[in-house]
C-alpha cells in the first residue's frame, strides 16, 4: 500500500509540477502528516523532492529530473489499450499518433504482459455509434480539435434550428456522445454546445483566448445534459401497462424507464400495473406511445387519451379500407 502511494505521489509531482501537501493528500486519500512522511521516504530513496514554503509553496521535483518508471500494473496496461478507440482518434486526426503510442507502451511493458495487452484489441471492440446510425460528419473536427488544444478563437457558420448564423466562439472542449461530436464553446457569458455536423464553415483565428479557470468539461457536460433532459419533459402521463409493454417502455429512454419503475403500483391479477411517465408534449407522446400497441392504455391526461384514440382509429380505418380495396381488386 505504501509503495503504491509513494509511486502515485512521484507520478503526480512529475505530471503536475508543484503541489501542496493538502493537494497530494486529497489525490492519494491520505493525511497531510502521511504525505510529509512519504516525501521524506522519497528523498531518502534518492528522489530529488524540493520543498518550497509560503502561500504558493509545496513540493516539486528538481528541475529537469524525471523518472522512467511508469508504475503500470498489468490491469492498467490492459485498460490503456481498451481506452484507445481507433475510430474517434482517426476522426481527430490522431490515428497515427494513437497507434504509435500503443507501440511505445507495448514495448515498455514486461514481456509477460505484452500478450495480454495485445489480446485486448482482439477480444474487445468499442463502437460508440448507435444502432441504425452512421458516424457523424466530421469535416471540421481536426481543425476544431487543434483550436481547442491551442486555445485559439474560431469563427463558425452554424446551422441552428432558427437558421444559419455566424458566430465567433472560444472552443473549450469536444465531446463524443452516441456517435455524434459536440463542441462546447464560449460565445458570450456562458458556454454553449454546438453539434459539429451542423458546422458549415470554419475559420481558425490567430487570436488566442483565456480559458476560464474554473471550467470543467465533464462537469459542464453532465449538468447541461441533465438540464436539457429536464427541459424536454413538460408534463406527465398515467398508463395501465402489461409486462410486455413495460419492456418496450423501458427502451424509450432512461428518464421514462426510471419514472415507470419508481411509480409502478401493485400488479393486478393479469400482471398489468399503473405507472406515471414524463412526456414532452401530447403530440410527441402520442407518437411514441402508439408503439406500445395493445400492451398499454393511457389513463390521462384526457387530451393524450383522445389523441391516441384518434390515431388508432385512423389506422384501423386505413387498414379496413385497404382490405376492402384488396377484395374488390
């Protein structure tokens, strides 16, 4: 345990530079007193750790000193090869770099681990694109990725739902979700999200921007997705639904599935239960719930029930007329 913690401290100092004892303690889940003892142990082992006092002080490695020790375990090495998605890397223009990096990591591993690392690619494949979907258009992705990395302002022509707009934005990060790339960028006071497939034209400026110090891409994305999903559902619907209908309902989205499971009442003798689910609007909900067929009955709201009755009535009439037409032919 102590050896692993010492190695973690060494890697943190090498990767991040100066760090306070408190910051190191938080990273390795130890007390500040333990960190001071560990620093003494590293120094005794010949690692040149420099202690700097003051408000901006902390510990750092002597300038120019680096260790060749990676500290990778067998499982960590396998995880690295698992995470190296070739598709997204190629889209970003990093396909060659990814392959080269894998070769270097592989060469640095002990011989007995190399076979396990190679097996990962032959036995596990990660496909981020959803069913019945093609990969998103990524014409401008490499240029935007470079602008994100170099913190350069960009001008984009963007096809929004209101029409085509021209904007100057500060690119803060890129996100790949369900096969679609999204750009998170500042275009004013707050970051906004842009779908890359909707970027019609792009110009990268020489002008640099200052990245917000407190901005965290993963945190922003998670919170914005939660707000987006919450804003979609503006009402609720109550259903009577069969066990087969519940299976279909769960496939309509996480929020719907969680609500159905949370509100499900005691099953009747026939197994049907009453549930409450969130809906975007009556027209949208009717189009979605009609897919459940005779495995669900809408109890309310009345407007949704009437809408479904109209849809199913029109379908029955269409097929009834089609049958008469076929017999007459």
